[in-house]
C-alpha cells in the first residue's frame, strides 16, 4: 500500500509581535486552526519556529496579520525593527 501524503494547510501573510502575549509557546493566528501547532517561517531569512495557535478563526484581535507572536518568539525569526515581516504559516 502506498501512503498518500496529506496536504499541508498554510497561508502566506505578515507576522508581528505584541507585548501583551506572555507565553512564547502560544501565538495569535486567525488564519490557522485553533489549538494546532503551527510553523511560522520568515520568508526573508527562512528562520522558523513553532507555536500553538491560540485564537479561534474569525474571532481574533488582529486579523491584519497571519500571526502575532510573543516578543521573545518573534526575536527568533526577525529583528524587532523589521516588523511586520512576510511569513508562511503552516500546520
């Protein structure tokens, strides 16, 4: 039996940070499924991280961005002066 790979969900958009987000393992993403571990990749430098999507789609506080990260998490993929950055979010 040949395994057929499951398609990966994902979106391309912008990523930024918010000092109100206290937990670096959680992120606000209205574009991805709630509670899912997502991978956020900075398209400018290919650095990436994983976090758990913490906002129910269509009920987020910042629908302008594909993802909003804790500042410590954002620093893993970009410098603060670059925000917002182009990102790919996959799950």
